[in-house]
């Protein structure tokens, strides 16, 4: 039976197609994972340090101090 006869609609196109070589199942799985992760669009984490970060800096007496290079120490 064809998909049209079963009412399933047209067949879906494959996500990836191998045009040269014979990759193993593991190689295809790794490639698929990488391609799918590129399209997720999620960020890695919060852009600003949390409150815990600043509490830890205070406990270690790492507060920003004026002087050369102080701008480097201002974010932690």
C-alpha cells in the first residue's frame, strides 16, 4: 500500500542523507546529535553572576579595589 492509500499523507524527507562513504551507526548518531543541538537556540546560563557569587567574594574579601586593572576584577 502507498501512503496515499492508507491516509498517512506524503512520506517525510530524511533529516540527513549520506552521499558518500559508509558511516557506522555510532557516527550517524553522533552527527545527528550535533546537528540537532545546533538548532536548539538555548543559552548556556544566566548572563549575570548570581547573589551567591557576590556573597562568596565578600567572604574571601575579594571586593573590587581601586587601582590598575581594577576593571578586570569588577566582574569576578
